[in-house]
C-alpha cells in the first residue's frame, strides 16, 4: 500500500529538491502547490499524474502498488487507532493529493469524506510561511508555537486575518494570493515592524481561531462528539488543546505519528478496513521500532573501549541518578514510532529546576522556546493537569496535546510548565512500558513528585538516536551525565570517556 496518489510523485521520480520543496515562498513550491490544487478536480491531469505514479512505483517494487488518497490515509490512521466507534476525522497539513484539509464522517470502520480545502488554501502553508518569515525552517514550526506564549497576540492579529481565514460556509480555508506573497513585500513587510514574539502569538491565535471554527462547523453537520486528528498541522499541541476545549467535544485523539510519517500506517489500515472489516482499536503504545539485544549493546561498548557497569536493576539506578540531579539518557527496548521520544530513546532529568531549559538545550545545541515535556505517572495525572479526563486519556499517552497545569504541578515541576501555565505531558502506564514506569515510580517515592523531564535523545539537527552506536556517540560527546544502554550504565566521569 502507498498512502498517496501523486503527492510524492517528484520524490518517486527522483526529481525533488528537498530544500526547494520546503521553501514555501519559492517558485518551485508554489508551482507544485498550484498543480496539486488542480489535481483535486479529478480531471485528465490528475488521472495522468496518478498513472505516472503507479508506473513509477511498479518499476521500483516490481509489482502494482495499491494507492490510498493522502488525507484518507491520515483519517484512517487516526480513526482506527482511536477508542471511538464513531468520530469526526479531520486531516490538515500543507498539502496532499490536491487538498490541504479534508473532513470525514467515521462510522463502522469506514471514513466517508464530506468536504475539503484545496492545496493552495492551506493552514499548513500559512503557519509554515510565518515560520520561515521568522527565520525558522518550516519543519521547525514548533518554535513559533513555543514563542507564542511570550508575545501579545492582538498587535499583529489584523494582518493575520488578511493572511488566513475561512471561506463563506466554513468548509474550506482562504489565504492571501499565493503568487504575490513575498517575505519582503506586502503583508509580510507590514509584519516586519512587530517582534517575533508578537508575530508568533498572533499567528498561533489565528490558527487556533480558524481551525477550531472549521472543526465546529463539521461537528454541527455530523452531530459527532468525538474528534480524531492527523496531518502535520496537528503537531501543534496548543491547537489540539483548543479543540478539546470546544463545548461540542467529548473526546479527542491525535494519531501519535500525525505527520506524513503516519501515512503508510493509515494506508494499510484503510486497506484492512476495506478487505477485513477492521474496526477502531486503541493503539496501546508506539514502541514499534528497532530493538537491539544486550549482546549487541555490550559489543558496541567494548568496541569503543568504554567502561560500563552491568546493573541488576538499571531502572532503580536511573531513578536514583535523576533524584541526585544527573542528566540521564535512556536507551531501552524498541524505538518509538512517530516524532516523540517516549522514554525508550529519551533524556531524563528531574522537574524542579526551571533553568534546565536553558542549560540543557545549550548542552544539546538546541534553541528551543518550548519547555521540556513531563512524563507523569498515570495515577497522578488528574492531580497535575486540570483538563485531563476520560475523553483524552488515550491521546495523553503520546505527548500530542497541552494541558493546563494545576497549582501543585506548577509548584513541584516548574521545569516542564510553560509561560502560559500549560505542559505537554506523556502519561505513563505500567502495562505499556514497565521499566520506564518503574523509574517514575521510584522518583515519586523518593521525592513526592510524580513527573520527570523527558526530552528526545538527540542533538539539534539530528534524528533521535536509533542504534547503540548512535547513543554511545552522543554520550562520548559529553551531552549527558549518564547513559543507561539496556542493562549497562555508563557514567561521564569514568576513564575512557
């Protein structure tokens, strides 16, 4: 199965320029976006592009590859991994197979498309343009989300209203004309007189206001109370919280790999739903990636001549080091599926030091504006987050939504609470990651705090570590105080490091 009819055609044909593809103000991207919008008409041009895509895939894999529409794959990825038998599925990203967004009514294992917005009228394009205007790569648009809490959304909001809104019946989006937009002219020149904090705040508020109105329109149409979300725009954790806040909503689920990483899974699920009658089933965890044996880990350590200790209870040792104020990298079990490190390829620390965001980000060569995220014991989540409840318990496992922190949480864990009083937690359950749960449990027993800092095990510009060699390379650079590599503990102070 392939989760696109023609969205990735330039890549399949080997003609895509990665940087050009991500320059949202550039002519190549604008041309591809405009062509995508024409594909939505399902005319001869779209059929010809799909035929080329099918032919290219057949040559590559030696057999025909069934195709699933981009946003349909997103919708199935969210619906069939949720706990909701009936739901409204909303898929929003920059573009995919002619659309930037589509809405689906989900019933009995099926996702019925209702309406959508064409590729040119794109929320992802809007937020990506703001990101690039502020000097961030479009794939780092989360920096805008983090900066938003530091600014005043009212100052630049009138310009955002001109850049992005809804169409007349709220079934699609509208953006300022694509081809005349420039970082140095027009509306963006007008934006340049504001601080990047105020621009971020206004862009974030406009995204929330417009997308929640779009979702509300669909909820009134279908009568649904549960919403499932996928697509890159829903990597925006504040937006997801605003959707959970809607009076009509009783439950929200965000697919853990909400970006195009989840397309392949969504395409497979769509195929299974059509051929085997697959029904929604909550995904229990995302520990689905590569796993390495203790022998492989030991060999990697020996090859580098590093000193290590093989621990009988590595989880207890990790917890004790966290309590002592050490920065500990944890490499355990299968790697996480999706963009979040959820304890198996994570850097861990205690939550009492509000300065950790500055010094640890500097140590990791990161320039982040969001605070580190907390991992919190499931049985204490309701004591830490005001709006945590049955309708979002499932999605809270995957660090895909912010929650308002209680006063007790703010006092005990300032390192993970943002300026706006929210945090982006991973709620940890014993049955899905027993070792990780034991670490949190022991920290709680020793400190009374049911949360720890969890940030991804990587440095800026690099993917999350995957192999033991990846983990050891970063450890040798002195990025962390200790590395728990399976049952092996390595400390920065030992000889040879």
